C-alpha cells in the first residue's frame, strides 16, 4: 500500500517552508537541506527563506518512496 501524500499535506498549503514540512512529520529539515543541495527538488526562495510547492513536494515523495512488501518485512 502506497502513502497518499495528497491527503497528508493540507490543500491550503501551496508553499511550505522547511519547518512546516518537518512539523507535518514528513521529512526532517536536515534531510530536506540535503535533498535541495543535491538538486533533487525544485525550490522557491522568498527573501532568504526556502519554500517548496505542495505539488513539488508530493511529486518528490511519490517518486522516492519505496513500497516494502509484507514478505520483505518478515525477513528483516
């Protein structure tokens, strides 16, 4: 079963800063900074703050979430 990120991230949040992403419980700020530094996600800068669009965050999470089957979980 794959996570439905569209339901996890409120539709009212069109741009999310790193703190909001962490508060929602999706990704830690330090990890997001690494993802950004590697050029794996598009960002928007407003002043000196980094923001990520809701759609871009969902795209990134969907493309980079691995689904683990029950069989693999039992052997871990």
